């Protein structure tokens, strides 16, 4: 019965994720059609072709699964949460026409938290230790934006969808011992974003953006040492690689300064 509920929970999560993606793209299409119908009713302007922004990015949460391939459903679905993730980013957007803009976004994300996630041997006994566990990810995202014609001289609104590639690894640090990647699986994902620019000067604006994305990737790692000294005691660490799943599933907010050329 327990297995049945776990299986049902997995299917519900997958269904909710698919419904979320469909809903976001339906909203995007709705606003695009609405804006096209209203385009003649609002004043137009001649914006710059290129915009380069330096961003501060905040993601609400991420999850890390330490046993993603376990045959036990409960162990496979067990994760720990990382919250309040800040990272830098650079965004370049080129306007091909009045309505359409193509953007390239690159970020660097690194976040760890102290958790009792390490199980190791001392002699013939097994102990749990607190370690600094987390992840490091480089998102590279290509997004096509639609410029809303109801924008004003001061406020510019866009909405878009795109594809992201996410290059990352699992981080664990314990008493001077870290991890090295043995295998990394490619990760691609869809995203939807909407943003507003406030024009401070004709060539400078402040940007606020909301982004819906769900980067996920699996990575295999192994310890850089098989033995480590901790508080005067020698601890034996596993020699074999182990797989971990990183799931950055929170909302993403972006605050940036844009230079327009």
C-alpha cells in the first residue's frame, strides 16, 4: 500500500509539472495575440537594437536527491531543500524587429548548506556526519521575447519563452575533502519569462524579471580521498562513484541594470 501511494505521488508530480508548462505557454500565446490586436491603439517608439544587462538573480529554492536511482521509492524521492539562492548573471538582448527580441542569458549559481548527509565508517561502525552539500550550475539560456505594444515611454514590457542548457555538478565538502565529477549528463529545459524595463535615461534602464524554469540534472561524483581525519579520528570514505540529482525548482526573480546601444 505504501508503494502504491509513492507511485501515485510520483505520477501526480509529473502531471502537475506538465500542466504548469502548458499553462505558461497558453498565457504567453494569449498575451501575444492580445497585444497584436491592441498594437494600433498605442504610441510606438524607436528603441535601441542591443541591450546588455548585469543582473542579480534570486531563486527561491532547489532540491537535491542523494539516491535518485534507488530501488526503494521512499529513498529515491527523499531530498533536502536549499533556499534563498542569489547569483550573478549577464543578459544580452537583440531586437530584430519592433515586436521580436532574441536574448542570451548566462549565470553562475553556487549554493551549499550544512546537512547530516554523510554516512561513513569508523572501524566497523557506521556514523553520520554534517557536511556542506550543495550544487554549482551554469545556466545558458536562449529566449525569444515579444514586445508588448502597450508599453509607454518609461515602462517597457516583454514576455518570452526559450530553451536552456544547464551545466552543473554536486558539491560536498568535509574536513578538506571534496568531490570530482566522473560523469555528467546533459540537461536541457524549457523556460518562460516576463520582464519590465523602467527607462532611467534614453540609454539606461532598470529591469525586473520573473522567470519560470526547472533545471534538473544528474551527476556522478567520487571523493578526492578515501580517508580523512576528523577530530583526531580517521574516517573511511566510499571509493565508488555515486549519483546525485539537482532540481532547481523555485521561482526566479531578476533585478538588473541595462545599457542600451
